[in-house]
C-alpha cells in the first residue's frame, strides 16, 4: 500500500471518537485505534504510515513492538540504521536475509536503542563479527529468543560473553555456527542460561559430549535440542539428556552415527522417571490436572536418520514408551530414513489398525 493509497483509505474513513464526535483529521485518531490499524498493515507500509504526520510518527515509534525487514533485499543495513533509533519499543525484530547485508554498525545501533528487545533473528548474517554479540549483550539483556544460524564469523568468545548478560534466553538457534558453538561456549550457556528450553546445534561439528552434557546438567527445562550432524557425540550425551531433561520433547540425532541402543534404551526408560516427576508436580498443584499434564510430557519428535548402529528392539521399545512418536504416513515424527534395518519398527497406530481389522474379521 503506497502513500497515495493510504491517503485515499484514511480520507474516506470516518471514525467515531470517544467523545461522540466524528474524527476526520488523521492526527486526531486515538493511539490505540491507530495501532490496531497499523497491525493490519505489512511492515513496508508501516514505514510509509510513520511518515504521514508527526503525530503518526510518534505514535508508531512509541507503540510498535514487532517488525520485520526480511522483505528488504538490498538496503537492509541502511534501513536498520534509520529505523532502530525511532522504533525503540521493539520486542520482536526479524532481519533474516537472503544475501548478507547487515554489518556490526547496524547491530550496534539496534543494541543502543532497542533495550526491550526479546526476540531477534539475525540468521544468515555472514558479515557480522563478535562485536555484534558484545553489543547485544550490553544493550539487550532481556533477549529470550535469538536466531544467529548461519552467522559463521562469530566465535565462541562472543557467545560466552553474550551468555553472561542474556541469562533469560530460552530459544537459541546456532545452526551452522561452527566456530561459535564450541564445548567451551556450551559450558557457559549451561551455567548461565538455565532457563534455556530450545537449542539448535545442527552441523556444529566441533560439539562433543562435554558441551551437550553441560547443557543437560545446567538446563533442566530443555524441551528441544537439535544435534543433527554433530558427529562427535556419543551415547553419553543422550543419556545425560534422558536423565536430566525430563521435559524433552524433540531430539535431532541425524547422522550421529556413534549413537547405539544404549542411548535409545535410556530415553525409553526416562519415561518412568518422567511420570514420577510429573506426578510430584501435579500433586503440588491440582489433582484433577494429572492426566492433562502427563499427556503433555515425553518425546513427540525424534530424528535418528543415518544412525545405522541402532537395532529394531531398542527403537521399538522407545516407540512403546512414547506413543506420540509416529512412523505412519502423514504423521512422521520418528524419522528413520537411511536406517534400512529399522523398517520393522512401527508406532502404536499400526497395532491399533491391526486390532481394528482383526475385530472386523470376527
């Protein structure tokens, strides 16, 4: 929507004000109503709307809490430098790029102005260095969700520094951050970011059992961890996760070929401990919610593709322990591609279907 279209739209709009009069001047539109209108616009048009008049500019700059520049293909860096000092109340900012544009100066400008930021996506920002992480640590300590996947220039020193300040982190995407996601960085995250619930370490080939076990011991509320392509990890990592992260829902082990049945049985047996923990927590709250709480716990996604050392009995035991893991068509939440020896493994749906057919035949 361009400026002329905005003019036509709002000139034709007659709004009844709170004092019972008709509002025809743009500047007289109440801020709450203006922000509701802005929420219906795409982010490119929001920038246009902020230039309508000084009243709109001030209202939008004060009231806007989430914004994306991912549509900006060529001049994202300049846009950030221009907008960040104005949109100071942002809590969600998405700067995903199709090609690298952002530099450290842009991120430093964000950190210097957007102190309430909670959710930041900087994925594929190949040009950024540790200076960006240092700036975010000092300027945005309330970060809860950070996506720096593909930011290959970051080092573990920058990530260690960030974890010391951004201790509220719950969701962290480090996929492809080969230099940043070291065991040393994961030790710091496990020690300082104990609220962490989700971490993506896909293709961080330097990660070993030391780093993953640090997360398992330090972040007991971990719900999802992607270790796809972390070729150094062994059963010890999975056992530590099974024993300590009792709310684990999603686990990615693609191409982790050192994983054996020992790890899978540990996950299966964690269901018993999981139920005990859930029962204790439910007793301390509301007895009538016990069944609901139990249903919410346990693995619902597991990727063991190319884990060729695993055998059918172990994986079947895991399926039996976690009925939410599915191998059936359309509901694949247990991914076993590349494991030809696991074709005999079936989820609960297969047995239910077999029983249904048997009852019909009788």
